[in-house]
């Protein structure tokens, strides 16, 4: 059996490589890349976003300490000003907070948390929204009106309120004894349940258009089951707008996570995200220790602004009406 | 018309019942209410007595109906942290939130309309581009960062404005207002700006887009041909027609302003319903969470219903589409 499989794989490798080259070629000649290279602001935004992602991935290599490990923190080093001021001390480039945490290390690790929660939250809300949208559009009838009714009602409530409620319910179900990692899961759940509506509406709309096309009728005629038609044939044709929503929602998800953490119902102080760092720093604003809040704030603002700019560009670039 | 109003009203009631079910499930099933109310040395017999007196042994449906009937009379149970009726807590906090939300909305409308009109009429001027940049930042910066920035500038560095609280308030019966004292007004400035900034950018973009649209229409050209002054055309004819969607959006957004006040109230320690709700989430005070959800939903649903009905009264074209059989 295994003998039969291996040569098959070897054979399919060559066309796969060829199609990868073809894909690259297509990308290089695409309108998308053209419009990307024409906009300086978009290129800058992409560079900043890439920088943030790289910094988050390689955080352990750049940071001078692991801010989540209490053993590496020393209270002697607490509340040191940034390096370029008179009271600065090496190696704390951006100063330290009240626990002796190096701010740069805390920001790098916090960035990791913010991006992980943001990406997982977008993935979860996207999966949920796409699934419900596909089912609503494809099945129709009572299922459709039930799902879309729920979506309508939820859309009238701001996402932050729903996220806070989900968060509060999860806390009370687990009797307020959540460790940092499960808190991460709760945040992903809260964000996912707050942002699925837009995906569901968009996918449903596209499905209603695609459903009546000949290729779907052909697929039904050869007897493909409905889930296969939905996922393999209809879904790929709805992906353009989904990408735009996902990019803009990544910024929204990061803001939501930061807001929840700032409000004190997100990541705990022992494993801070950018929002938690800002909440901690806010307490030291009046003591004149501005760096504890300023640098996480700048990092968060720059991250969100560049992702938003990328999202705006993607929306315009994928919109054929604007070409 | 009457059928439409009735159908809308029934839908609104259905939404409120759905929210009521969610609120009740939170209240009843998220954590054990008895455990939240007793201390460690309460005996099992006492716990059972409390359970019985709260009616937690009745069938779930009976409990739900009881919760709903109580909620209709604004009885939301006792807060776990304050040991006070939730309705009293909400009533005490409500004026602060409503004053803040109203001020923020007025601020957002005045500046949003001014900036929107300016950037539509002088599209290529430096100021219009600056407004566009501000609106991008207003959308990108999280609310709490704007609040912190304002506190750093005006409280820490300049010392002009207070960074927390409502200042002195004057009581009228159960309503407390900060609008009549100097310190109350000073305390209101920064929270209103923080809360209103997002709405302001929204209104500005809307007014700009609508104005650009209206300025291209024939009746504006005709008004020019009649030799009316530019000011009369811009403000008497063009702006007037952009105001209908602006007022609708602002009205619909008022509910979100109240919900977003959660963040602003936390930054400025503003003693409103939002701060109460955040503290309830932190301390798992489920009765307050459930009551807040019901109150905010009621505000949302009412505003949506009123706007829907007003729309059909104001715009005859909509009435035609509604009366046509679907």
C-alpha cells in the first residue's frame, strides 16, 4: 500500500512546483501588486506591520529578559527611566515598570499576546461567520431567517459590549479562577462571538448570487453532497470580500483585546498584553513615570494604524468599481 | 402604515424577550447565586433555606416568568458586591452616564457637521486634508488611549482639568447634575471629547459625502442660476438636505455612545452605569451584568423602533415600498 502511495506523491510534486512558479508569476503581474507598488503609504504600512510580526515572532531573541518569568525580574530595577534620560540604566532601553520589568521586553512579549489573540479571534469569528453564512445562504428558508435575525439583533449592539458580557459569563462559570492561558482562550471566544456577523452577511450575500450559477447546478447534477459544493465550489468565489473584512477585523480584534485588558477583564498582570501594560502604566502617569504607559500605547497605535491602512488599500484594490 | 408599526413593535418585543432569556440564564446559571451570597461558615441548612427563600427550587419556567415580571417593574435583584438593590444602583448612576452621552453627542454633531461642511466645500484646502487625517486617527486610536493622552496633556502637564470624577453635583430629587457647577462642567470636558471623537469622525465623513453628493444636483445648480448668494445655497439648501441622514445616524448611534461610555467612564473614573458594569464584570456580580444588559437593550430597541417609525413618517417613498406586498 505504501509502495503505491510514494510514487504517486513523487509524480505530483513536479506539477505542484510548476504551479507554484505559475502562481508566483501571476502574483508578480497582478493588479494587486501594481496598486501596492504605486502607494507609498501602503508600502510603509506593510513594512511596519511586517516589522511588528517579526518582532513578535523573534521576541525571545531580541528581549533582554522574559517578562513572564518572575524569577528574572528584580524589584531593585523597578521604575527606571528610559536609557537616553539622565536616570537611564543599561540594558533597559525603554525603562522599566514597577515590577522591574524591562519595558521593551514587556512590549515585545505583549505584542505576541495581542497578535495571537487578534489572529485567533479573527480566525474563529471568520470560521463561525463563514459557516453560518454558507448554511444560511445555501439552505435558505427558516434556517436562513433564524440565523440572519440573530445577526441583525447582534449588529445593533457594539462588539465591545458583547465581548465584555461573554467575558463576564465565562468568568462566573469558572468562578473567577482562570489562569493566564485560559484567559487567552476566553478572549478569543469573546472576540469570535462579537465579530462573526459581518462575515456571515457577506458570505450569505455572495452565496445567494453564486447559488443560481450553472457550475453549482452542474455540481448538484453529478451528485456532490451539499457540504462539498459549499466549501469547495461556492466558498472560493466569496473569498475577496472576506479577505478585506478579515484585515480590518484584525485591527478591531486587537483593539477589542486591548480594551478588555485595559478594563481589567482581559490578560492578567502576570502575562500582560499591550492593553494590560497600558492599564498598569496608567497608574503611574501622575507620578511622572510616563514611559510605562507611553511606549505600549505608541506600539499599539502604530500597529492598529498600519493594519487599518493595509485594510483600506486592500478594499480599494479589490473593488473593481474603483479601477 | 399601522400594520408596519405594529409589526415593528412586535419584533421589538420579541428581541426584548430574547434578551430577557439571555439575562435570566446569566442570572440563574452562570455560577451559583447562593454561593455568591454566603460566606464560608454558612451551614448547609442555612444555604438550603436561602435557596428556598430565593425560589431557586421552583421549576425554571416559573423562575423565568418571575424574573421577567420583576424586571418589568425594574426589580433586578440584589448586587453581590454592594448588597444593595441593583435598580437603586442603576438609578443613582444613570444621570451621570446620560449627561456624558448627551454632551458627547452634541459635541460630535456640532464639530462633525462644521468640519464635514468645510471639507466638502473646500476639498483641496490644507485644513480639509488635516480634518481627513484627524478622522483616520480618530478611527484608529483606541478610545482609552485618547483619554490617557488628554489626561497627560491637560491634567498631568498643564493641570487645567480634573482627571477623574464628576466634580460637584447638584441634586434634583433622584437626578444629580454636574451641569450647574464650575467644577462639574470642567470635569465634563475631557470625558465628552474622548467619548464624542469617534462619533465626530463618523458624522464628519457622512456630512462630507452627503454634501458632495447634494452639491452636484440640479436644484443647487438652479439655485445658483437664480442668483442666490453662496451662503444661502450652501446652508439654506444643501446643508438642510444632508441633515436627515445625519440626524438618523446620530440617533441610532446614541445607544452605542452609552455602551462605549463603559471605556470612557473607566479611564476618567466617571461614576456612571458603564463603570458600574465594568466593576461588575471584574467581580462577577451577575445581577448587575444582567440588569445592565436589559437596560441597554431597552434603550437600543426603543431608539431603533422610534427611528424606523419616524422614517416612514418623514419619507413618503418608504411608505410606498412598505405598503407594497412583499
